[in-house]
């Protein structure tokens, strides 16, 4: 099932790097910047690695990981931070899902997803 997922972007506290999938370089610069800020701030605050991935249906999901023995990673804080991002960035996340479903998966736009 992992192969059915498409990574949108991610950041790692370990490598101090941010990644944006080349498939999404056509997103507006403001959205790309917002994704970068969101991912980098998450890893600075929580630690570990954060990835935003689309599942096979086009739903955007947050995936986290951390290195074994990383005592600075905040597992409880991670759950709370992701819930906060889902609540405060709802419009952005829903728009990205719609973009993916229409432009990448080729689904018809019905106007009901907005």
C-alpha cells in the first residue's frame, strides 16, 4: 500500500531539509511557501520527520517518523500539533486534496468538494 501513496512534501529535523515533490512545482508560490513553513515549523517544534502524503483516493494525510532513541521527539505533541494544523489549515488542505483529485488523478470536478 505504501506504493499507492504520493508524497506532497516533507521536512526532517535530522537532515535540516525540506522536500517538495517535483510533481507539485506548478502549485502557486504562496502555497508552496505555506507548505514549507508548516512542515519546517512542525519539525522545529516537535522533532522527527513530517510528510504530507496523498493516499490512493486522493486524501491528504500527515505521516510522522522519528529515529529510534530520539529523546527530544514529542510524540504527544505531534498528535496535538497535527490536529491543530488540520483545524487551522482546513481550507489549504482541502484545496490541495481537490487539486490532486482533479489534476493528478483526473477525477471530474463536481463542485461538491468545495
